[in-house]
């Protein structure tokens, strides 16, 4: 996902500060919670991006919603408010998670299948992905019936498309070119 330059700069600064304070893992958990909560709550997202809602109200809402998080994570709210950047909180949090995973050699992979993967298949895919990347991998299964069968594997910026729909489209292109 494309992130704004500002979100990347803030996330890098927060990660650096968290590493210095030996709290990068706790802050990572907080940032996951913040990112997930803001992305799942349309109302919270609207409030954070609204120019009408006062910053005091935004801050009190965030402090109440995320009452049990690390002190450094709470200070992120103040930092973004003071720089009039609270609207990018979700991007900053998601970018922090990505940077933290990169720092710790973790990679996210997504597997799109026509039906939900079984646990046996997930174990096999994880083993293959780890063999290809030599990194710890977090696997996300996306179900998309339009691929008909097979799978589409995305790791970072690489994609392997072994779906039936892709194979049919390839055959269709070959027949129309000849």
C-alpha cells in the first residue's frame, strides 16, 4: 500500500525512539491495534480526518479508546496533533508495523484462493514461502471465487499467479494471437 512521505517519516522516527527505549515490540502491538481499529471504524476515521471536530475532542476520544497502550504510543497522538497531522494516524501506525517487520526479518504474504485454505495447505504454503524468502512469514488468506481454482501468491512486490482464471486467460490470448 502506498504511504505518504509524512507517514513514513513519522513511523521511522517513532521506531527509532522505541528502539532507544527498548519498547519497539510493545509499540508495534499498539500500532497494530491503532491501525486495525481506525481502519475498521468508519466513525473514528471520519473524526480523525474532520476539520470540524476540535483536536481536544479527537485526543480525548483516542485516549479513551486506546487507554491501555504504551506511553510512547500515546505520545504519538500529541506529536501528530501538534503538527496538525492526526489525519494520517492510521497510515503512521501501519507504516510502523511494516518497518518493524522489516527490521525483524518478517515478511507478509497473501494467498488468494477460490475457497478458504485448510490448515494442512496453509502449513505447506508457509514452508514453501519460507524456503523462497528465508524470512519468517505471516500468511493472509484471501478468498476470491473469481479465480476459479489454484492460487495467487504475493510476497512483497513479487506475485506468482497459478490460478485457473489466469491459465484460461493465457490460453485465450494464445488462440486470439494465432
